[in-house]
């Protein structure tokens, strides 16, 4: 019997990406009656909400949830609580998944029964010259260290993954994403997961695309926030 899946997508003002993101899920080879898509929108003021609403009219497994606090961890928790699915997958609005992404997440969880979370490899998509330069840096060990989900250098147990697929019981044991964190909420959650004796497995068969931020200003702002909130997380856990 196929596992049920909830795909949770936090977003705000993503009119240029959200259709392709959702459509990539709807085009997957996993049975449509076995998964639901929860787009937790931070009250977008562009065409994002209209696009989601139109898709939800055509596909009963697409759901729009209002994220009144407009933060990522709050959006993630709204989506997690909205579903009783066996597996909860976190996805970004700038992402598009491979047709076998859902299937390979389930196969990996079934193969590695000691893992409570699995994730895969991100293939960067470059929209212009600057985004290609940024993407090359974010795909190299020099640029991102041991973030194997970006470099694709490893299959095996890791500290964290992007777009993780979690067994639903994890949230009963570890709790939910920390709503105090504007950034790094996934790293902090995975830290708690491992601290509680659970494991995360990275499989190169699980593949998705990510559309790289196109300006150095956006990249600087993104990584400034990563650094700022990482210090906060370290202090919070006294590590």
C-alpha cells in the first residue's frame, strides 16, 4: 500500500515560480490520490494567490492556506498540522521536482528504516550570468562546505538536507519548526532530530531543481540572515 504524502510549500509573492513548482508535483509519477499539496501563502499581493486558487479548482489535492504571520516556520507548521499524511515533505516555491521525486523519497524511507528523514540532490538552474556564477559557488565544496545536498558528493547519513521528507511521527517526538527563527529553521529542526537519536539519509536518486537567486544583493542579504540566525540557534542550544 502506497504511503500518503503531504507536500508543504511556504511562499509569498512568487508569481514567477509557484505555477511551475506545483505543476512539477502534479506531473510526478506518484498516484494523485496519495498526496496533497499545501501552499502556505504569506498574504501575497501579486498574482501568486490567484494562480494557486485556479490550480486548486482544477486539482482537489491542491490547497491554499493563509499564513497571517508571513514567516517560513509558521507556514511550515500550518502545513504539517493540516495533514495526517504518513510523510511530510518540505519544498521551496523556487523548486521543481523530478517526476520520480516523490516515489524515490518513499523508496529511500522504506529502504533505510533507521532514517526518520530523507532528502536528495538540488540541481541549480541559472537564469542569467550572475545566477550562474552564484550557482557555481553554491555547488562547490569551497562555497558551501559539507552541504552535500548542494554538491552531490555523497549518499549516506548527513546532518541536514534541503526539502526533507519526514515520517509524521517525528513531529510528535521532536516538536515543530521553531517559529522564533526567521532563517535556519530547517537546520535547527534537523539538529533537534539528530539530538533525539534519529537519522537523516541523503540519496542522489532524489532530485529537484532550484532556481538560483539572480543578484548579488539578494545573495548577500540571504547569507547575512543565515549567519545571523545561526548564531542565535547556537546560543539557544548552548552549542
